[in-house]
C-alpha cells in the first residue's frame, strides 16, 4: 500500500466533502423566510424528503371545500346478537262496551267503553275520547251528530262530554 497521497485521491476526497457539505449548508442556512410564496411546488420537493412527524403541529387548516357527492350504499352489515326480550307491555283491564252510534249513512259506527275509550270503524272518524282521564262514573252511552263530525258521551251520573263539532249545552253530572 502506498503511504503518499496522490493528486486524484485528494481531489476525490475534496469533491465528496464539497458535495456533502454544500447540501448541509443549504439545509441549515435556507429557511422558510428565504422562500417566496408560490416559488416551490410539489415537483420541487424530492420524494420522501418531507417527514410527517416534522409537519405535525406546524400545518394550519385551509378553507374547507364543498361537500362531495354521497357515495354508493355499502353492503348490509352482519346481524347483531339477539337482544334481551324485555318486559311485556301493560295490558289495560278489560272493560265492557257501553254504547254504539252509527254514522248517518250506516257506513260506520263508534263504540265506547265504560272508561270513555272511543273506537271508530268504517267511515266513522275518531274525534277524541276520555281514556286518558279517570272518570267519576262509567260512560253509559254515545250519540253522533247529524253530520257525523262529532259525538257526545254520557256517564252514569248524567255528565255529558262533547267531541268534534258536537256542541256542549250543559250536563247534570257532578
């Protein structure tokens, strides 16, 4: 092995030093302040030279663009596990039907039970009932208006309850 340096060895070493030192110098001395807006593009940046972990926390959000079109419907997912059966719904205590009233053309009718619940059938229209309140006396009758757009309920004590276009003219119930 030779102990003396040749001209070519010295020049090769110097070229490597300049080449490597030059990019390091540029990376250290050129900052974002030296770059004019719009002068760098994606084509100017070498692939894999920008690392995501160095950008996190330094990027600012730009303006939000318009919402895109809805994508296609995806496949139906797998069925989930069967749920707890829960408790049965409360069932109202049975009650007796207290009255019936037919429509003027006999195309329908109303049934009323003792608690004041009205059930409309056929062309009879439901105009309300008393099932949401507690009555002092049971309902005993129902009567329809001549135009079939209302009805009266009567309780055992003479109380009258008007629904729809049925006018209330008073009652004797307490």
